């Protein structure tokens, strides 16, 4: 417990261990409280897989298979990208409620531009840049105009949703050949019933996750992001000479850009743009981040945990569908899991002492 | 300093100056664009006309904003109000649907009470998360924003429940003493809440919690129970808003009732001059804010703009107000003010433009 009592405990495990640090066995016996949320995530994931395996496996086919995993990734690639972007913001002690609306706006922009006959690469780049622009607006409002993150992003939510509604209120199909080619490209493995595939969205999403991991854990920028989320609202980061102001804007730019990429992936997935897509998707992304073990007060968490959180989210949906329950049960279940993890987080931060996490942001 | 200048400064400095001015300008613009906009006539013993419509449509945002404003005053936020509207309407209408005689006044009263009790339960749940567990308010209320619509769908079993019950419909569409019944309900609730908050110490306690929870607690304010009460009140008011909003159509559409209404409520609160950081709040501003919001929605129709632009418009207003209220914007204005009057003392007429500067 020595690591958590110091302010540096809000950082991921420091690379060089001093000789007095506990051995692996000791750490297993008295687990670091920092890993508790992630352990909860993995336990939930395993529990869901076991339930699925026991209930839905047939003689011919196991529930847990590469097919399940590839389907989970294909169905949730956009959510993974959203959640990765959200992880940056949440680690820095902020929140971005606009991402669902940005997904809708990007989808409609892409659909409209490809109908107008723009070349596919340009359309894709413009799509991502729309997301970047939305994120930049939030970042500037938060950093330079002292607007609370959830208000600034709520305003951009309605701005993006409003702009999407102005572009069109009908679902626009995307039948651009270049676009369809990317959307339907995939690598197929295996034969018959157990065959599974990897498509472009999976590679993009996993690529984003890998880049995010490297940035968060192996760069100065990543350290600054963690530092911004510390209980002192990032003052220490500034005193250490790291560029706090620039980083606080950049986390929202990253989140917006991720929302732009996710918008493209969602457009690949549905091959259309619609102004009411992604209502509540920001909450799914936040849920995935929280389930993945990142503390909503900032400073603690792992982007790979977010990946696990997205899998938990996807599995809840799959189990729900296999049980033949109506789709709104998923919403209730996600709300329930979110509640459980939020409460778990509070219990953990209360244990660490009152100063560990501010009640208000 | 002339007396005129001081009074101009005092008037423009008042929290309600800008919203009221905007409302008047918008109403005048509407009546220019559409002559007869402000006409009110009497038909079947009830007032009819655009202004009456505006009043009636303002009731829902006003009720939501009333709860939201008190929550914001304590430094919190309630994002679940839209979902609460859907839940309460779903409960009331489902009860009416199952009742033997949906037109029986006693049944209707029970249905309304059921809806309100559910709002109370939701508010108590939010308040518990915020006060007992110390979860940040927007996270705590967001859980129900996600799950709430799912719960409403469970209650209506995924259907859009429709019922025929004249007494229930009258809550939203009927009229009382010549005024729409909804307006009477909104006015009574507003006055009662305003009296309770402002004629007792409650309002001051809320502000003290919003300014600094810890110092409020140390000076003997029961911060925890007071905050909890406010979330409960916000839940009940949102439930009432849902019933009043849904009563005219008598259809519980769990997916769409109250969708994005939390934005409306927040916009009304900021339009009314209350800052989102907590602390000071202005209840009278809510009336102006709600009317202004409804008038903006109506103006979009009157000026024949595409109705899809309303949300864009509201978001732009919210961002503009947030920027205007930020410390940086204020320091810009102060710098301009402090540089402007310097040449002023040399000549008397220069005072006039500086007075205008205040209103610009």
C-alpha cells in the first residue's frame, strides 16, 4: 500500500522498481487497490463468458470461440474507438458527452459528400476532421473559457446533433464504390460453421487502441494526461514544467478525432448516415471506460482496461440477444453495471482517504 | 456621473436585463413578421391566441428548469429529467390503461400520484448517489439518463401506450378560469416553490452549499439532507412536467417523450441568469428564460426557418452564454471599459458613447 499513499500513486506503475518494492507473491497476497477496478472488469468478463459457455454452447459449437470474438469486435469497433478517445478525456479529469452526436454528424457528412461525388479519400479525411473540429471547440471552451467539461461537451452535443438534423432528417444510404469496398473488405479464417473474419474496422480500431496505449504509457504527453487528472486539478503538472494547458485542449481534440474515426466505422458498419444514430452512444462509451476500470475523477486507469470494458459491453448485448430479451433490457443492464462500477470506484476512493478524489468536478 | 448613467448601469447590470430585452425584441419581431401575433381572443370561455400558446408551451421547460435550477444552485446537475418525464408518463398512462374506468377522476388522481411518486423515487435515488456515495452529480444522474428510457420501455412493454381519459387529457389541454390548465398548474407550483425557497432560509442554504459545501457544512448547514431534498424535488417536478407535457396527446412514447429536454432545462436556467457553477440563482429568471426558449422555438416557425435549426440555435445560445460568463470574456470587457473612459474626462460629450458602450 506504499504506492497509493503518495501523490505519485495516481500514475501507472513506474518502470524502474526500487529493491524494496514488494515481490510478485507479496503483491498477489495484498493486491494494490489500483488494480481492483481492472480486476473487477476481468472478473465480469470471465463471468459473462462462463455464463455464455454454459448456457449457449451446443454439441456442434462452443459459445466461446474466435467467431464470437471477431463478431464482438466487428459489432463494437466504433465503440472501442469512442471509448479509447473517452479514456484520454476521463484520465485528464474531464468528460466528453458529445461523441454520440459527432458520430451521427460524421456519418451524415460522409453520406452527403459521397452522394455529391467527392473522391473517397477526401470524404474520409473530411469525416475525421469534422470530429476533430468538434473536439477542438470543447477543448477551447474548457481550457480558455473555464466552462465545465460536461457543459461544454453537452453544448457541442446539441450543436452536432442540430447540424446533423440540418443536413438531413432521413437516413441517407452510402453506395460509393470506394467506400463500399473498404466497408466490405475482410480476411476470412476457418471453414464453415466455425469460420471467422477480420475486417477493416477491426484493424483500424485495434490500431487506435495500440497507438493510445503507446501514447498514454510511453510518452511525456501521456504522463501529462495522467497528471491532469490528479486531485490537484493539474497544478503539479504545470509546476513540473509539463504543458498542462496544451494537453487539456489536446485530450478533447483526441476524443473528437476518435469520434470522427468512430463515425466512419459506424458508417462502414451501417453503410448509411442518419441524424438520430448514436443517441446515448456517449453513455455507452463512458460505461465502457468506467467498466474498464478508469476512475471518473481522473488520474487512474488503463486504456487496455477500456478495451476489456468494451468487450463486457458487447457480451452483455450478445447474452441479451441470446436470451431473446428486448433490446431495452440492454440499456437497463448497462445502467446497472455502470452503477455497480461507479459505486465500486467510490468505495475504493473512500478507502484511500477523503483527499483522494474530489466529489465535484 | 449623471443619474441617468447610473440608472442605465444599474438596469443593464441586473441579471434579468438581457433575457427580458431579448424576449421583448423577439416578441416585437414576431408580431412584425406575423401581424396579429400578440392578439388574444376569447373562445368558449377560454383565452386563445399565440401568447396563450406560448405560455402553455413554457410550462414544461419551466417545471424542469425549476428543479434543475435548485440542483444547479447546490453545485450539481440533473441530467435524468428527460428520462424521468418518460418514466412518469409511462407509469401514469399504463395505470390508466389497465384501470376499469379511465375517465373516473379518482383513477386519474391515482395515476398522477403514481407518476409523481415514481419521480420522487428517482430523485431519491439520484440524491442518494450524490450525497451518500459522493458520486459526481452528472455521472449519478447520467446512469438514469441511460437506463431510464429502458425502464420506461419496460413499463410500456415497448409499445406506445395510448389511452382515452378526458380528465387526464384536461391536465395538459383543458382550461381553468380562462387560462390553460397547464399554465395554472405551472404558476401554482412555481409560486409555491418560490415562496418556500425564498421566504424561508432554504434558498440561502442552497446558495451556501453551492458556493462552498464544506464551509456550509462547518457553519451548521445540513448540506447532505438539503442536497438530497433538492434532487427529490427535481425528480417530482420532472415527473409533473412529463405528465403535463404528455397529457394532451395521451400517448406514452418512451423513446421520444422528453428527449433532449435536459438541454431545454439547462438553457432556461442559464438564460434566466443563473450560472452553472452553483451558488446564486434567480427563480424569476426561469419564467423569462422559459418564455424566451418557447418564443425562440415559435419564432423559428414564424420566420419560416427550417424547424430543424432550433436545436442548433439553442446550442449556439448556450455556448454564447457560457463564453460570455467566463472569467476571460469578463476580463476582456473590463479591459475595454478601463481603457475607454480615459479620454472621456477631457470632453463632456464623450460620456454619451461610454454609456452606450455599457448597453452594447
